C-alpha cells in the first residue's frame, strides 16, 4: 500500500487499511447504508486449525474500530461463520471444511 499511496510512512497492515478507509471516507453517504466487503482478519476473529498464524510477514489483523464509518462489514478469510460487534462485522465462513475443527460450521 505504501507504493499505491506513495507514502513510505505506511509500515503495517493496520496503517494501510486505515489509509484506504480514510481515502474513501469522503465518499460515504451518511443517508445510505454503507457496506464494506473485504478479505482480511479483524482482531477478535475466531480461527480454526486450517488457518495459518495471523501475523505472517507484515500481514496482521486489524482493529475493528477502523470500520466504524460502515453500517455493515462482510469479511472472508476465517473459515467459521461468526459475528464481531453485535453483528455489524460478519465472517461468512467457508463452504468447505479444511480441518476437523471446522466440521459442521458451514
């Protein structure tokens, strides 16, 4: 993201996601329902045996507060379907189970 924004101060995934959301924030219509769809890990997410550690290289989980300007956030990456923050942030889960810990979760 530092290359896209031409900003060498962006050093973490959190900083990059924050910058992306700050960039689109002026386009948010407060009179409409604003939905974000993404493939990332939010702090507080439930992992299963098939997922790798959430901090591989520079990719890490992001704080859920960065999504406050959205009414609903739909995410992928973690394989269990679940919600964070009173159903505002949802993981859809995976259609396929990749480990025994995911059995019956789709």
